[in-house]
């Protein structure tokens, strides 16, 4: 079968010889880590809430979201890799200010809200183990994360905490040990049961928002740029364009990461749908309730396992959100910012990271329930997905932006369907709220 993302066979704008392919164990291992890290505390809270509230009735979300997750991250990676700039730098170059400013405000605010919710989730998880107030744990967590970003680097955080993200695969074991009925699971997975009420649609939009969060693809576009800078392409003209081999590697890496991320999504819903839902725990109000889904596997140690997983992915995700917000703002202002810059070389970039972190911490002192905030942050992200995805589709079909690397027919079909579905979901949710 033809690869739907294969690009038109036109002249390459770069002809760098591709590096030798990595070994299969290294490739799959990297994909597992990346996919697990994509499921931040907001995602864990959202998927757990969906399983607890609707049982197995939400399993169909996973196969529906997988192609959407893939195409969104792939398009973002293409912009960074081929255009040589991050997403918002590209939007600033190609669209008028009346398009740029609302998108920038929406994405920037979404990153702060998501970071605040994730910090709250980390605090709530740590509170299961440490008898300190959640807001204090949030402050300590934020100080540690920002200090490491400022003094060290995000790569240090990634190396230190990425393996903790693999603890999320405990949901796979927990779901299996809960002894699900295979026929019922398959029916719920491939025969969607959709309800058109505000509660169901809110969780559907939250699942879309947290799976396709704006921070994920704004970060992804900038990471493509950072990787090119790391190999010596420090000038824009050196980063322009990409060979077919480079795009193929990007497509493969994105697909591996999204498959593993989607598996975690699926098994969190399955585990909570098999444990919390039958027990009558339909509303997750505390981290302890969310942790109970792991009891079939870990028993009394479920709280430790849950806390370790949330802290691990949280320490990976929060720097992505705060740095992503800094990327967006400096690019929207026509400035530059890179993790390769030292703090004393780019006060604006690192200053924005600090302000965003401070704002995220402050939101945790407003009295919100940390577990509910995780779901609401997904809903907020869900509203920013459709317009930004629309812009990405326009950009990746523009020869001024990607040259010969415009989208293939398969990528366009998948991208436009994803754009339409996300628009319809958010509109349907607004209508149910109004009615």
C-alpha cells in the first residue's frame, strides 16, 4: 500500500546524505519514551476521567485519534524542518497581524493554563506521598524545573526523567489483570457510542485537546529547528529545505511516537473503565481516586506507582509548555530564541520562560481542584486546535513555505478531515452549552 504521507517526487532542496538507520531496539526504545512522555498529567487526568465516567464507552476515541495525532505532529515537524523556523515565526512571515495576534494569544494562554494544570497534577500526586499542602509542592516543583532549565538544560531533564514516563505502561498491565471481556472491549473500540450532551462532548473535546495540544506541535516545529542548529545549521539558509530521506525519517519517528502515546491513552481509559466505573467512582476528584485504577496490578503500592508516573511525565511536559510559550511569543514579536542560547545571551527568551512558570504557579493558588483542572485544561487546548491546524494545512500546501515538499493527497485528506472533525466537536460543545 502506498505511503499516504509520501511527498511529491520533485528535486530535493537539500541532498545531505542520510545517516545510517538506527538499530531496531534503539528506534523502538526512543519511540516508546517519546510516546509515553507525550501523555502529560493533563492527558492522564482526562483519559482517567473519561474511563471513570463512561466506562468502556470511550475506548473508540483511541483509534479515531491516532491518525489525527500523527498528521498534526507530522505537519508541525515539516514546517520546522523545511521552512527552517518555528510555527509562529512561519505564521508571522506568511499571514497578517490580525491572524497572528489571536492565534498567539490563544496558544500562549493555553500553554500557561496547561502548565498550571500539570503543576497542580504533580502537586496532587506528590501529596499522596508527602504530607505537605499541594500549593507548596507546586511551588517546589516549579522552582526545581526552572532552576534546571536556567542552570542546566532541558536535555538534562529529559535524560533524568524520561524513563519514569515508562511507568505509565503499568496501565496496560492493570487493564489486563482486571480481566476484561475481549468481545466487549472490541465492540467498544470499533463501534462508537456517541452522546450529544454537554458532559460527553466536553470529555471528547478534552481528549482531542490534550492529544493534539497546541504546545505539542508548536514545540515539535521548534525542536526540528533546534536539531538542525545542533548539527551546525545555524543560519536560516542552511536549514531551508529537506530531502526525501529526511522527511521519511521524520514521518517514521512521528508515527512510532504517536502509536505508543495512543496505546497509553487506550489503556488508561480501559483500566479506569474496568476498575473505577464498575465501583461507582464516576467522578475523579482526587489523585488517590485516579491511582485506584492501578490497584489490580500494584495493590497498596498503586499510589506510589501513580505518583511516580505523573511526576515523571510532568517533569518532561512542563518545561515543554513553558519553553513552548517562550518560542511562540518571541517569534510572534519577530525575535529569536533557542535552547542553544545561554540565559545571559537571551534575556527575553529565558525571562518569558520564568514569567510563564510564575503565572502557572499563581493559578494554583486560585482554589481549583487539581484533578478537575487537568480536564478543563484539555478543553481549553481543544478550542485552540482547529484554527492552528487550519493555518498549518495552508502553510504546508504553500510552495513559498515548503517548496517541493507540499502535502501529498493522503496527507491532505487526513489533515483536512482532522481539521473538520476538531471544528465540529468544538462547535457542538458550544451549542450544547448554549442550549
